[in-house]
C-alpha cells in the first residue's frame, strides 16, 4: 500500500524564456553554424513535507529564474571551457575568438561566457539549475526541497533537464 508522498511543484511561465545564439561543438572539432533559439524554462521542486507553513514562495522562484533568463537573453552564449575555443577581450571592448577554425568579433556586451565545455540544452539546464539553487538557497532549505529540476527547451518538446537532489546542506 502506498502511504508516503511528495509534493511536486511546477513553474512554467511564458516570461521564463530567453533568446540566445550559440554553436554546438561536435567531437572531431566541427561545429554548428552560429544560430539561435527561443529557449523556454520550466522548474520542478519536490517537497516531501505536507506542512503548508513551509510553502514555497512561487514569486521568489519566478523572480530568480527570470533574472537568469534576463542575463542570457539576446546574447551569444560561448563555452569558456571548450577545448576548441580560443578567445580574448580586445581593448575596444569587443571579444575576438576562434572556434573550430573560424574567427569571430563581437561586442563584449552581447556575449555571455558560460563555465561549460559546450553550449547545449544539457549544459544550459545544468548551469541554470546551479545558479537558481544558489539564488534560492535559503528558501529551498527552509521548505526542505529534496529535488530541483530545471528543464530548458530549445524548441517545444526538445530540450534537456538537470536535477539537483539531496536537500539543503
């Protein structure tokens, strides 16, 4: 007989989105052309307690998620840990980089360097989840959240999730 449960909270709002350009690098040193997606973010939180006095403030979760979306919106996302990436900041405030043998020059304020080896839905969901967990550390601990899942879709029905679990430390 089933007698224990967990609440799973879902947050998916039209405002939790970002439009960004990227290039996925493939094994062997080839890559996609620079292109963009209208990414959609959804968040799931597992809360094993049924005590309503420890409710999750949805507005705080949405606010923190929107801040991350805003950081990545209308930017070119680059993987700072990619072995194929060679880049430098220029004195004029631009960034010049070479990726898989192609050279690029972009204004620095239109680039976000991500601590990843590739820019994929998988890496974006992981980075988003880690950043969101840091921003919401106290809230997640107070509500005894046991699992945080962030899903990043690059098109409807196509994307990846990253799950942080284990509760607050």
